C-alpha cells in the first residue's frame, strides 16, 4: 500500500477506495457537513417534488439510521436530522388530524 500525504483523499485513491477518497475530499472541504448538506438538499427536493410528508419522513428515518450507525457525522448534523424528522412528523399528524 502507498501512503500518500500530499493532498486530501489521495492515499485512499491510491489504495483503490474511490468513494472514500471523494468523501474525504468533500468532507474536509465542507468541515464535516457533507452528509448534513446532502440530507437537507435531498429532503427539500423530495418535499418540493412529491409534496408528501410521509415519504420525506421515511427517507429521513433512513438517514437517521445512517447517523446512529456511523461515526462520520458531527453531532450538530444529527441534531438537524432529528429536528427535521420531528417537523415532518408534525406535518403528517397535521394532515391526518386537520385535513
């Protein structure tokens, strides 16, 4: 194995781990907020396209499993995920009870 230290993600790329190399590059550039930004963008796009809070809630739960099963995420990202899940659950309850 080659131990390259000249640029962020190069050692992973030299070892044949292309996905991990790309994640390391973006995660370093965005200071650990890569998955959080992707989560927020995905949820906004899903809600705009489907207008279905139940589908957004289910995908949020999938991201939450990623958060609880991973050490890659910052605690602030987990707090944002939980806040979004609570808001989506409130939207589902509003639709069920008042419409």
